[in-house]
C-alpha cells in the first residue's frame, strides 16, 4: 500500500492478499455496500460481498451444546445478488487474472475525496492477446439506490470481445452455519441492454430488486443477446475491437428493498433507478458524487501536516464511517463490519454507543445521533424480553450484545450472558447526547424509559455479600474478553453504579421540566419513585469497587493479582496475537488484557479522577494490554495524551488509525473494523485535541501535538454550533463558523469566540503536568 493523503493505493498484483484488499477498498453509501470484488471473472481466493442495509437472515444458532437462554438464531448480514458482474471474453478466452499468463501494471485506488474505486492493469492472456483495462465504480451518495460501473478495455491487437453484464442471484454466505443458501430468486427478466432480478430471503420475506441498464461506447456496432435463467439475468454484448482503440461498457444499477417499497413496486422502482441513472450519465453522476463528498469532508475532515502516514490513516477511517452510516433512516445502525464483510453478523453491538456516537455527535447534525438513540428506544420491549428470559422481572431491561431487531442473537455464552456492561454504554450514550446537545427533552420523550429499564436490571443483577458487606456483581465478562466469568469487574460495577445514579437524576430532570410526562411514564412502567429508586440508591452507594492498595490502582476484578504479573513486551512477536497461538485456557489464566477495561472506565469517568490517579492506572494496565481488540488503542491514545505522554499517544494513534490498512491483527480479510474507526477519530479530537464535556455542560479543549506533526486541524459541532480547531507547535487557534458567540474552556480558562472570528492562544503542553 502506497502512502497518500487522499487515496489508498495498491500497486502490484497479489492474489494472496486479494481478500484483504477486497475489504480495504470496499464502498458503501449508507443504504448498500460492496466489497472490492472484481467485476470480471475471478477464480482465486475471494469473499464475495454485496450488502443491503437492514436486510438480514436469522441463521439457526449452532453451538456444541444448548443452554437455557441461548438465542434461537444469529442474525447474518446477507451477501446479496451480485450486481457488479461483467464477464469479459477475448477471442474465446475468459478474462480471469488468477488464470491469466501475465498481469502487469496492476493498480487499485480508493479515491476517498470522491468515494470512487479505480482499478487498472495490463494483462496477457493464454491465447496471446494483450490488453489494458481500467474500471471505475461508485455507489451514489446522492442517489442511495444507485450503483454504477464503467469498464474500459484497450486491446493491443484487433479482437472479438464479448461483454456480459449480469445480475447473479446464485450467491452464498461464507459464514452460513449450515452451508445454506439464504435467497429465493422469484423472477428474472432480460431484454436488450437491460435486465432485472427479484430476490427474497428464505426467512422473514425480505425482498430486494436489482435492475440493470448497460451500454457500450467506442465501437460502431454491437450484437446484443439477452440471457437469463432462474437465478441470473444479463446480456451478451459482442463486438469487434480495433487495436489500441478503447471500448467502454457502462453499467447502471438500481437496488430497491422491501424496507422502502411495497413488494409489487420493487422491480419497477429498481428499473426506474437504473434508467434514471443512465439518463443522467456517468459523468454527471460522478460530478454529483464528488460534490456530495466535498460537503461531507467539509465537516468531518481532520487535516494533518507533516505526516502522510497519519493523515492517510485518519481519512481512511472517516471515509468508511461516513459511507457506512448517514443517519437518514432510524431503522439502521452502525455494524462493526459495516458493508465490508460478514463477520459479527454486521449487526448492532455496544460499539455504536461507546465509539460511534462520539464521532457522529461532533461531525453530524443532531438528528443523526438522535436516530441512533431512538433505534434503541424502539427495541426497549425486546430488551425487557431478553432480561426476562434470563430470570429478571419487573420491566428490567438487558439490551443484547448483538442484535438487528432488539432480540439477542449472539451465541457465545460468556458474551450473551455475561458481557452485561453493554447496558451501561446505552445509558451513557443518552447522557453523552444530552450534554453535547442540550436536548433534555429527549429524556422525557424516550430516554427515561430506557434508563428505568436499565436501572432495574442493575439493581436485580447485584447481590448483597455478607462477607464484604457490599453489593457485588458476580459472573461477568468485562470489556477484556480474555477474562470470563469473573466477579466484580471494576468497569462493569462502575458503569452499573453510574447508571443507577443517572436514572434517579434523569427522573428529577423530567420532573422539573415536564412533570406531566413523568406522571405518564411512571404509570406506564409502574415505577415507585420512592421505594424502588431508594433501592437503586442503596445499591449504588454500597456497590463493591475493587481496589489494590499496593499498586494504588482500581483492580480489574477480584483475584486479578493472583495471576502471574508479566507485561506484553515480554512476549515473543512470534506468538502475537496470542489469540491465534495460545489455547483459550492459557489466555484466561494469563494477566493479559485484550482491550481497555479498567481504563475504559477511567476514560468515561475521567472527571472524577485527578491526573496522578489516571497516570498510575495507565502505567499499570497499558503494559499488560495486548491490544488484540480493534477497540483498544483509541482509549489508550486518549489517556496517554491526557497524562502528557504524547509519544505513547502517537504510537497508539498509528495503531488504531492504520489497524486495517496495515492489518495489525491479520484479520482484515474478514472485513474492516468500522466502529473502531470512530475511536480513531476520538484519538485525535479527544486525545490530542483534549476535547471534553463535563457535568457542567461546558466544552473544554486542552490540545497537545505530537512532535511528528507540523500542525493539525479538526471541526466539531457543539449544541449545533460549528467550531474549527487548528493546532501547531506554537499555538492553538479556534475559529467559529457559528451564528452566535460561543463560550468554551481552553486550558482551564473560559474564552468567547464571536461568529466568523478566531482566537489564538499559546500551546500549553504542560497543562496536565
């Protein structure tokens, strides 16, 4: 991969790394996505991936043995019918780079400024024909049901070419539990230069229609023959190509799902999309695409001068976040792989609330994050049902670890039953949204009901220990998934305590601002605002939070110091990552931490701790962390910056920003780590930029800058006001794009910035010293 500020560039043909590149060069537009599979035939290693947002399949859970409470299914993101396909036949030989005699000058470019994937190469076929090929494709951000491909071939000699643009419904999911195909193909149709296909999931009756319009330029005559069978539709387009003359096939696709149309309207809607795209034309569609991305980058770009490696990394992350989720549809969410792979089911994890929401809060309109929160509110009843299956009562809510419709669909017991800290992330997201937007009305409309259900869960999940004379939370898995079935995980207990307190605080806020609405909520959920909230208070006050007096640190969980205390730098690189070399038993008995756990809590509740406390906990836990979760390095970047350690912060930043580009964990072929990409943004804005909002609701900044950078700049939204922050090695400049005067705290000093004006202050690298 070549380093470039605005492009991801792959030079040289490498079949062994093709699946990884398919992930890295993926495209999406919030409504659908496509891995970087080749348009032409490819018989080498590949993960075919065409995805439509909100369409899933409940694949029956497969486990070695069944336990009460296991979910019945795992929601799979569906590999949908292949719409990018273009067969290319040259004088009787199929173009397939895996089988070709020679491939030269291969280059693949992801243009992140415009959301376009470009590929070019020279190929010599086994029949002796040599040709140059260039492909361009994108998924329209302006027209989210439209995809377009332009495929150009320049032969070295006269030849006969047969292009076969097609739609293929005979696809598989690599992660199918029982090797089942998930689609029925209801109808196919083909006529000259166009075709269509209507697909239906075998369960749940989701339907997706695909329609194609295709045409060839650069030749005087073509012979077009429609072709179809029960799962396939397309055209054979035959032509004579002259030496050194370029012929170009342009393929326009419409993709429409039953989430947005009646079943009987689907095919005609897709045909209308494809025909409309063809009428507008490739060049105009591309112009629209560039303009749309220009507006996105205007608000969400982070600029770094003096470090191309760092610049490319952050833009890669921001690009994929913006093409994964646009906030236009409250039924959708941010899958951990987005539109880049099948692993994890492509559905909703706590990652959205813990990592995704901070990004969208600062870079997108308020309604975008509100939609993410409403998504969870609408699944509250399912969360109550999930808790009931595990024995909880009285409206206690346990949000699922993995879901697409509110039901738990994760099938690993230590996560399904034990990784309950996810409840805390959802509650904290409500608080985070309100303190950044001032939208306290959200509590009365939606938020308070969620908080009550979560508080009821925590109050029941805690039990009173006669020995400790404290409430304890037993048998959990914290964020560190290299520890299962532990007692009193500090982070889990800390977030539970906070949830119980915040639920009571939220009741008071709604009582003050909208007492009539509170009365309705209390009646709806049957809440005793004296007795029941008194229980919440008692549990919160008396909850056990492990602490180690010798090290003066919060103890990750009871018994953690019984483990052999060694650090990650003592491990040989040959056995990293340990999850690919060690038995699970050995991992569980080790002190090694997969991702920020105790430090996750220190990050969330930083306001409660002084700098020395943060420094001690960081110095103890970071060396024991192997960072084998994509969600780990960003939190460590933020805390390293907070304690004035820019070198460590920079090291961790590079790891999080280039996790996928450089494939740190040898797993990028499965798809990208979309939600951790939001953590990369946090690394700069909350880490180096020092952005904070504490309980007083004031925006705070305390920037530092790595020595490797000349300067950096980012924009953030706060209470719907737009600010631009520029930091160099000498000073900080804050420019207001807002319509009113903005008040914020810079290095502990309150300042005001007038509309259209800026203020400059010296860089204070010793602020936290």
